C-alpha cells in the first residue's frame, strides 16, 4: 500500500511539473492534481495495455516511438475525465507525458522498495 501511495505522489509531482513547465496543461487545485495522479495510474494499468496491443503494428514500424503518442493519449484521457484538468492540444499532452515519464522513472529509481542495502 505504501508503494502505491509513493508512486501516486511521484506521479503527482510529475503532473505538477508538467503544469508548471508545459504551456497548455493546467490543473485547478491540488486535490485535482492528486486525483489526476491516481486516475493516471488506473488508466496506465487498465487502458494503456489495451491501447498498446491495438497499436502494436504502428509501434513496431516506428521502433517503439509510437508509445510516446500512446502516453500522450493516456494523459489526454485523464484530462477528459477530470473537470479541473485541461490540456490544450496534442503537443502539450506529448511533452507533458514525456516529462511525467521522466519524473516517474527517476522517482521510482530512487525509491525502489526491496532494493535497499542494509548496512553491515
């Protein structure tokens, strides 16, 4: 449970950075930001695998670069469901998804549960 909360907080940090750095992404309040992070986790767990499977030919042809488009679509889907979050267009979703992915990757590398070395 703590791992899930930690990952949601890392995603919320990525979303907050995306609202600050990417023109075209806005979130109305901190509660919406946390809800967006939770919803993004649910969408990435349920909808994203199906979207990847359906777009597998494009992903193979583009050598995996189409996954960036899938990530942007998942972020756009979250914005469509939350009334307090808005994304102005594809490029805002694209750069926001890249930023959120990088922050999540760094955060998960830093706070990997079970990978800590105990001092001897």
